[in-house]
C-alpha cells in the first residue's frame, strides 16, 4: 500500500470524467506541449471500423496546455493507477510521463504530475488533418462511452468554464466546424455542463 501522494494531470476526458477517487483537484497548465486531436480511439469514442479522434500532447517549446491535476493519496494511488492503466494504456495506447504542473491560483508552487501521452509510433495514432476533416470524423464516430462529439464539446466547455480567456484555436476551431455540420447539436450543447459532469 502506498502512503504518499501522487498528482495526475488530465487534459482530455479526465478533466470532466476522471472516474477515480482523489483528494483534491487543481486547474492549471503544463508548458512545452500543445493539445491536438491527433490520436485515434477505437474503444471509447469510436470502433475499429470508424475510430474516433481524441487528444494527445505534442511537444512545442512555446505552448502550454490547460487541464486538471488530481492529487491521489494512500490507497487511491494504486487504485487510480490500475484504473488508468486500463483506460489510458491498454485501451488507449498512451504512455506515462512526468511533467511540471503550474496551478492557476496565485501563490501555489509548481508540482510534478503524471501525464499520459500518445505518440506517432502508436498503431492507432492518426496524426494531423485539416480542421474540417477532424470535425467530420468526430461528428460521425461513436464508441462504448458515447459519441465522439460529446468528448469534443465537453472539453471545449471545460475550457470556457474553468480557463476563461485562454485561447485554444485548435480545439475551438474544430468545435465550430463540428457544430456547423450538426445544427441539431446546438440545443444539446446548451446543457453540456450537466452532460459533462460539471
């Protein structure tokens, strides 16, 4: 049993759906990475025939990525790591890294957090595509956790609610393109905070 503490940084679905117990959470960012919808998902938001698109991190010295860091302590550490090994590594193809996380609230010191990143050597890595191509793929895919567009809208909603004023052109341009393809989603989008567990 682990009696210490561990921070886990989420920048995709973990920001609204961690699904593991934690002591506390902090909104903030990591430097040196940009968030991109370049990874495939053939389990949660797509399938083998039509893989969805989910985010991963791409190294960029001039970028920063906003998300949530969760502190897990005691027995929560082993429990969360077992869960994330299935969710992120076995089913998602991500690998873990250590990064420096900077909390949003002033006066708090940076801390080291665990983060999961998928790279281009992953068999379900999709890589870059145009905004319109990514939006079209997201708009049509569905996996065992639901529609791919829900993932996109929940992530955009998190950024607006918890990181106001932070620009994320990649995310927001894909959101706009996907909504333009699916006008009927606008009504659902108004209730997205409840849908995303906020």
